[in-house]
């Protein structure tokens, strides 16, 4: 039950928001917990037990960390909690990769092979695991008191707006809102407006560009012309941004309608002038999570250049693996880490002296090449796709005709995607707000038009993929 599904928009969301508004304050948290668990069970069925197990285990680990006074024992409890959380994540996400890597060696040595039945990846496990870990680590650091109410901790881990794909919320930023939150009419309307904007990003831009990217990456190498390869990766670059940032906008809007202020997750990453800036603007809650819980504890950039490079490499290797059990994901992480290392040296100084246009083109080129590895199903497909982009692919037998992928909706979506990658909407909202309430009403009217267009598109089409459901 994704946020862009008709059953969510027409049944689940109106019922939850309506009941949440009329219930007394003390009953709202319990209702939201039940609604969030129902939301997860709808899509994952028996894996609700995994979610409940995560809540119970992290609640008990938290109690132990809060109760133990000796520093060494407290650290051991935290280490056990980290191993338990990451162990569950590793089993569901990386068991097949480990087996595929080790089985050739086991076969060579005459040992029994590891055989796994296909393992279903529980929805949102990467996100709610990292959120639970942030609670335990910050509790260990003394940032707040232990949560003794298991239902409150359960709501923190399972709150449905950010459960499936973030943003990853810090407990200390969230708990104060749980105890004392109000939902004035302005917050409700602005939350609904933010939700509609995210829905439009997803349905009217990302979903329209997805078929072009999917087709380009599904073609045999001899059918993929350089022009179609570049068009495919451009469409994918915009698809993944509007897909994921749209989902984050919907989560933030839902949070505001429920009285929660969820953190921003994207800040126009495609206007960046360096890869360092890109990662300050892309998937902000994940990049700051890795910074605060891995990069800085490893020493950050305080221990000299070589240690800084090692820390960056470690972070981005793990960032690549976090996204999936695939060597292409691992290379994608290493690739971004490599460019970040370069920017800390002579290349970064030269880049700072370059024109804004050159730096912007550099970021787009580096990021799009990286997305090839992110999107490709395997390493070989990524290499073939890059070869097609550079005109070094196999001789064209019958290149796939690009015009078969084109229509008015997709052309408009591509144009709007390129335009809205820049902060044009942000400038519009500032301008309309400065002009007074009349223009604000115009903005709400446009939001209503967008909602109608989205619902029409959802009724007409059944193709609504969400990229980050894979992670």
C-alpha cells in the first residue's frame, strides 16, 4: 500500500487523518501505532512479526543500556544490540550475495555449498533498522533518557509516513513532538499541500519517465544506440530524484497532518557544484546518519589525509552495500567515494576556480555515470550500457527506434523534470507568499488541479513503480 496507491489515497489516509483529528490527545498515539502496524501488515503480512520483534528487542536493549552504570558493560550491551540489528538486516539483504561469493570457493575445496531459498526483503527494513540504531547509540551517548513506554518506542520505529523509505528520524528530534503536538488548520492544509506536491512529483514526472529508462536498460547491447542510452540515463536520473524526493515530500506532508515535523531529505541536489555538495543535498537523512554514526566516530577528517580517505572509503563502501546486495551497488558507493577523495585534493582546488556552468556539468556527468551502476541489474549490463553511451558498443544490428518511446506526456514530464530540478517552485512560493493571501489561494487551487491530475493518472495507469521499495 504505497502512498500513491488508490486504496491509500481514498480509504486509509482519509480514515486515519479523520480519526486522528477527532480522538482525544491521549488516544492519538495508540491509534497511530495500530494504524502504522496495520499499514505494514497490509503489504508485508507475516513480516509484521519481524517489525514487532525489532520493536521489542530494541526496547529491551534500551532498558539495559539505561540501567547499566558501568561504561564497559554499557558498551557491550550496545555492541550486542548493533550486532543483533545488523545481523537481521544482513540475513535478509546479503545472504544470497555471501552465498554466491563463497560457493565457488567451497566448490573448489570440495565443501558443501550454501543453498538458500529466495529470501523476501521486508519492506523498509534498511530504514527502520537504522532508525532503531540511532535511538540506541544516542541513548548510549547520554543524549536523552531511556524510553520506558514500549508503545512510544514502537510508534517511533513504525510510524507509517516514514516507515517504508524515510526520512530517517532522530529520536531526540521526534519524542518532544510525541508528548506535545497540536495540529492547527494551517499545519493541516500545508501538510496536505506538501503531500500533493510529492504525489505530483511521483505520478506526473517520475512515473512518466520510468518506461523510457526501463526500456533503455532492458535492450540488448546491439539495439542500444548512444542517443537512446543517454536519453535513458537522463530519464532515470530524473526518475529516481522525483520518485524518492516525491515520496519524502509525501512523508513530510503526512507527518505535518499528524502533528510531526519530519526532517527534509532533499535540497535540489542537481544544482550542486561538487560531489561533496551533492551529498549534502541528496538523501540528507542517510548521509547525515553515516556522518554522525560512522564517519565522525572513525575520526572524520581530524587524523590526516590518509585516514580521511580511509574513512570516506569505508563510509561509501557501506553506503553502496546499504542500497543492495549487488556488486554494482558496491561499485557505485566506491565510485562516489573516489570523487569525494579527489575533491579533497588538487582537483577540488581547480574545481573551485572553474566556472559555475562547468562545475554544474561536471556534477551531472559524474552522477549520471554513477546511476548506470545503480540502475543496472548486474555488472555486465552496466559495462555494456556505458559502452553504448560512449559509442563503443557492438555494431548496431537494428537500433531500437527512439520515437516509439516518445509521446506528449513523457516529453512534458522530461521538460518539467529538468526545470523543477532547480528551485523554481521554491522561488514561486516565496513570491506568492509575499504577494498576500490572494496568491496563496491561487497556489491551493493549483494544488487541487494537481491532485485531480494525479488521481486521473492513477486510475488510467497501473504502472507506478517506487525505486526505493527495493531497499
